[in-house]
């Protein structure tokens, strides 16, 4: 575990990924953006670090050997009430359903560069639950009763929809966005509504499997 302290003290982030190159890239980029960054390359260390240092936000890879990002997220939510977001190369039905169930603040689909991740992290910080707020089993995309910013929720749903299209049709992020926009235009509905329908359809498939 290492700590990289950015200059402007925007907040403390725990980054967890078992790919050391990805981990180093994220750690350096977020530190350059002004965050204090703690890193771990496995779930056990991630939980240990989270307990000791109480980061403001965790950025978790999903598929790791041993404890998965889902395992870590569940612990952070249930025992430490810490918000988290996911970074993954996978967007299959079961993954999407689990991401929504756990209540991530955001879901980013690889490959992404640091210039795309920093704005997502900043948005997640802006939409974190306030300290002392009652923990809910869905931080962010969560139950309808949760006082979440609708635009933040929409961004998460759109990211999940893009991930589904990227995974299913082997598209780049730009191609997936173009396809989602085309689908929305054909249905004559808003982009966010199209994304929501796509994610809901994927969830139904996951529940039926």
C-alpha cells in the first residue's frame, strides 16, 4: 500500500485493482488531480486500509482474485458506510444487476483514460451521502426514497447502458454512445430514458437466468 498526496487536498480515495499498471496509472492521475490516494492490489488489503484510514471514496475493480470488488463494496457499505464506485471491463447482465443492487455512486467501463475518470470521481464526491446520514442499502443509484441527485443517478444509468452495449457488441465507448443515441431517436424518447429501459431489460434477463 502506498499513499500519494495531491496538492489541493480534495479528499482521500482508496483505489483497488489487481492490475498493477492500472493501479499505478489511476493513483498517479488522481494524485495529480489533487486527491490523497491510497492503493491496494487485493480485497483483503483494501478492507484493512479502509478500516485504518477511512477514505472518502473507494474506486474498486470488480474482478480480482480472492475477494472481488463486490465483496469489498459490500463490506464498505455495511460496516464502514463508505461510498464507492466501480471500474470494470465487464458489463454482462449479472454484473450490471449486482452493481445496481450494491448501490455504487458510479460504474465506469474499461478501457478509460484518467481524463475520463477524474470528472467521474469529482461527480461522485459531489454526490456522496453527507457524513452521519443513515446508511442505506443503495448509496447513489438507490432506492427511490433516497435523496439522490436525479442527474447523478442518470449518469450512472447511462454509464451502465454504455457498458452493456460495449460488452455485447464489442464497441468502443463512442460507438456505444452513438448506438444508444440512435436507439433513443428511433423510440423518440430521451437518452436517459432509453438507457434506463436498457438497464432494466438487462436486469430482468439476469433475474431470469
